[in-house]
């Protein structure tokens, strides 16, 4: 029976188009601090999104994660208007505040806090009361082989673990008004390295869960398919 199931699965996977997303299972978890802001205030002005804070060895993932965050902010209900990282940086550069932005982020890396006067100036220039600071805590991938016999590995699983955090800051008071962390584990069945679930898709699913359930507090209206 085991060999029959394995054979059917292999036959199914072998006919998948090369660019097709493979079957996968995922599990997400998110938690947050109590909100000290009114959610309705997010509709009054766009939220300025800073670049992802990442470990040095994972800094190259920042653009992909930023795209995932933009997608998540668009897909939650109601959508959260944003000033994207690129747009914010361009506007601040035009106004001579690029160094201010860099110092704000480097200060957070050193001290774990956003400098109040710098945050206030940047928020005022961007016209955003609230500033969203995202971060990457962990990204791991491993390969697990199943149904090994005589040196042949008939099914391989790629297991991806991603941990992210979000902080929402009030640029007028310099206070952190909400913080959340989340984790997603994705197990992907594949026959070749080309069959994989894109990191952007994985991150967007987790970020949408964190924003929808923890920041907006509306668990029933999420658009993303949790059963895929």
C-alpha cells in the first residue's frame, strides 16, 4: 500500500508543469501586544513602511520581504494604505532627510528604539502619523527525504521556517503602540530544486495573518486561502 501511494504521488508530481507551484502544507502562528491606538485612525493617513530590519547574513532578503508586506497590506480587509519603503526613501532623499532616515534605523539596531525627534520629523515630512517597522528574526530551509529504498529517495520535502515581527510606532509621540511576531512553517513536496514555494508568497501569507488578525482584529474577512 505504501508503494502504491508513493507511486501515485510520483505520477502526479511528474506531470506538473515545470513552473507550477508544487503541493504544500503550511502552519502559521501569530501573537501580539494589546493595541494602544484606534484602528480607525489608520484610514486617516497612509502608514509609512520602513525597510526590513534583518540579520547581516540575510540582508539580501529585504526587498523580497518588503514586496510581501506591500502585498499583505493590500490584501487584508480593509486594505491598509501605505507609503512604501522605496517611496518613503525617495521622498526623504528629495527633502535632504536621507541621513536622518539612516540614523533612525541604525539607532534602532543599536538600542532597540526609534529616536523620537528623528521619528517625528520623518513622520511629519511623509504626512504619516504611524510608521510600520518590520523585521526578520529567522529564515531556515532544510530537505527531508521520505520513502528511501536502495539509495533511491522517492519523495523529498523542503521545510521552510520563517519568523517575522512588526512594530507600529506613533510618530507624533514617539511611542510604540503595537507589536506582533509570527511564524510560518511550510512543507513542500518536490522532485526537483525548481519546484518550490516562493519566499514572497510564504512571507505574504504570514504577514497578512499578523496584520489581519492581530492589528486589524478581524479574523473572518481575510482574503488569503489558508487551506492551500
